[in-house]
C-alpha cells in the first residue's frame, strides 16, 4: 500500500498549499496578495497541501489563532526546491543509515518535513500520510518574495462545507472539497523525504 504520497491541487506551473492564521495576519495577506507584517519572517512557517488535514488541525477554522484559512498558490519550482532541501523531523530508517546521520543532517536543515495521518471529512485518521513542510527563516524570504503567486481566503468555503456536514449533507460537503491528486516527485526528492518512490 502506498501511504507516503503527496496529494495536492496543482497545475503545470503552481501548487496550492494551505495555512491557517488569525485575522490580523490573514486579512492583509489576502488584500496584498503576499504576506506582510504582522506576519513574521523570523520564525518557521508550515505549509500543507492537504485541505482536510488542515481542517482537522484548525477544527474547521474554529481554533483560536486559526480562524482564517488561506489557499496559497506557489510555484512548483519553489515547492520542489523546498522539498529538495528538506530533512525529515525524525530518523526514518528508510532514509537515514543511523540516528547520528539524521541528527547531523537535521541540525543543518532549513526545511523540515513530517508526515502525519491524513484525515477524512469527519476528521478520522487514515493510514495514508499527509505531508507538512516547515520553512525556516533562512528560506521564508524565498517563499514570500519569489514563490507565492496568489493568496485566497477560503474561510467562507470552509464554513459552508462544515455547515453542510453539521446539517447531515456529507455528500454535498464532499462535492465542495478541492480536487487533490498525487503530486509527481523525482526519485531523488522522494528518497530524501521518505515518500513512496514513483
């Protein structure tokens, strides 16, 4: 069974990742089409291509500090660059020969990757994994200034889907989910992040 695959909404040039923020950060980002203060470039920011994983994490945009859901379209070249520089957050034996090798690589990592259980519409965990990519302050400038193509507020869609679920219309809710499909990776990148090989 293939469990470590990246599923995402993407086209030939871009891929969509999701982030949850408080309104003070999300509002200016949507207005300007890029992240501006009070967004901080001095701390790690995590991007996730799985819509449902972020819905589980943010409790459908109801957790404090995660009330606004942003869909951030970035270049595939930037996404691939991030994955190419990434180191897993744990010493996966499929990737590293030893814990010492992992520690040495992780100490210098500017991009972190971790795989968490993917989620269903009702937030149940699956065997399949969903990728999270952490961008450190050493690469955030590249993300903000070079990779981002557009930022859209998906909070209204999130609220609509959640309301349909609460009202018992799961089929209608599912029909509104973003279309996500397996993202193609080179063999080198797949090996480096512990993804299933193409």
